[in-house]
C-alpha cells in the first residue's frame, strides 16, 4: 500500500503556527509586490475564492481584509525536513515530491506498525503532535490513486482506497481528476464521450494511442488499475551524466558536438529507463590545463527526451567562449522529478504534437538500440555533421 501525504495550506499554516494571532483570519502568503502571485492561502481565504498562483492584486480584490505575508522559505524548509523525517520513521521508502508533499511505500512495514488502519492515523497523529500542523492523507495500492485519495477530504482528511474497491473507484472517477489530464486533454476526452476513467476502457486502444500517444497508453493502464511508477527515494538518483576524455584535445565545436550527441542520447535513455524527467541540463568541460567549467540551463518543462537534451546542450556549447582546447566533455542532467510528479502538475504540455512526436521517436530508438545496440541508429543531426 502506498500513502500520499500532503500538508494542509502549508505556508499559511506555518505562519499561523508561529503567530497564533493570525488564527481565524484570512492569511495569504505571497509575492511582496502587487505583481507577485499567491503562494498559499489558508482555508479562511479560500472561502473568498483565493487560491495559489493567483495574482496578488486579484487576491486583494477578492479578500480585502486578508493579511498578506512574505514567504519565509527558511522556516518552511526547516519544518519540511521534520515532516519528511517523521515519515521516514514509518518506512525507508519516502519520496518527497515537493516541500509539503510525499509518497510513502509502507509495504512490509505493516507488521511493525500494525495494519493500514493503524499506520495512516498514526502518521497523522505524529505530525500533529510534533509539528502542531495538519495534513491530508490518502492510501491506495498505487501512487496515482493515493494522490487522488489525499485530495478527497482536505483539510485534515484521511481516505483509504482498499484494493478490492479500486475497480469500482476507477469506474466513477471523473477524468479531470486523473493526473496529467489538463484542460485541453479534458476537452478532447469529453468530446469522445469519456467522462470517467472507467469510460476509457470502452474506447479502442488504437484510437486512444493515436490521439494521445504515450499518454493514451498510460490512461488505458490507469483504467485497468495499473500504475507502474514506484516510490523512489530522491537520494537514489540526483543526477544522470555521461562524460569522455577526448582522444585528442580540440577546440573544434563541431567535433565536440559529436561527443555531446552520443552522451545526450545515453543520458536520455537512462532517464526513460528510470522513468524520471530532468529540469536542468549541463555541459561540463575540462580544458587542456585541467581547469573545469560547467554551463547549465534550467528548462520549464521537465524532459526525458534525448532531442531536447541535445538541443539544450548544443546551445550551451555554442554560447561558451573557449579559452583553451578541451580534453574532456560531458553532458549531465539534474533537478530530477519522477514521471508521476511531472504528470501530476501538468508542467509539460501533453497536447503539444511536436513534443509527443519526439517522445515517439525516443521510444522507437530505445526499442531498436535495446535489440541491436547503440551503434545501429544515428540521429540525422549527427549524420549531417559527418
Ligand atoms: Mg499542501
């Protein structure tokens, strides 16, 4: 069984905790200027329609009496660390997904702490006792259902979806609740008559796959209750990289690109294998005098596409003015998020046809290199440069 635990209105609750005079009032934590956005609103403020990511000026209009506070990230991080360590007292398999949210796999820990009906309330109680904060907790046989469950009874909620209830739950689950279904996808699905996750099963697999690519297939799996993503403690993979010492030192950027290309392919393949995405892409260069530099770029939509990594790494190299010849070059990615999380926040555009085409290409290449080795296929961009 997997748990998803989400602190309630975290930033705002911490502010109330540190200043009890705020209790019962509308509290909004957000950017300090009128141009900023709301980071968190407590439940009193939410009653007025204020929600996170709303521009501050709009929040002020909706809830003029609210108390606006600047975020105190240091304090939130301190409590977040305590929150995560409480979770680790129950299981070593804790995957933080954001400052106030984590998955916990408690399979095998039941004997130690009693059944799920004891562990789940036990965690809530310990968080309440030690931090004096409330959280909402969802329990289910898979990550995606645990996440949906924790959201069902906020704040201070506890929702358990027992394995025998999963199919029934899926049949009636509104499709927009499924992580990754953004507005565009929702509209398309609705047009096809798909209103619940259960409806997905009534549709021919080929059509879903044609319309939505990889995500279509994921929807079909979810409809069958299959979610292959596992709880991955973040410390396990913090970065993925590949590097090589060159046969001969060079400052020829075209020659360096050939190395980058191969390395980026390797890194992309590894990300897809681990089913994680990266936000930061780096190029590392060691010069002939052994001086080392790293150039990085952070992209908006986490990626596991070789093509994107290649593009960004090429750009980093292009922008770099080389003082000396290069003896070693490498490509790396960091700032990793699990697939479930990146789908959940819908940060990358599922409906972007170009993006899904790259994903299809990556898949095809993975299949072939898996069968025949990495030398069989070369991207057009590499061939061009030969
Ligand atoms: Mg939260």
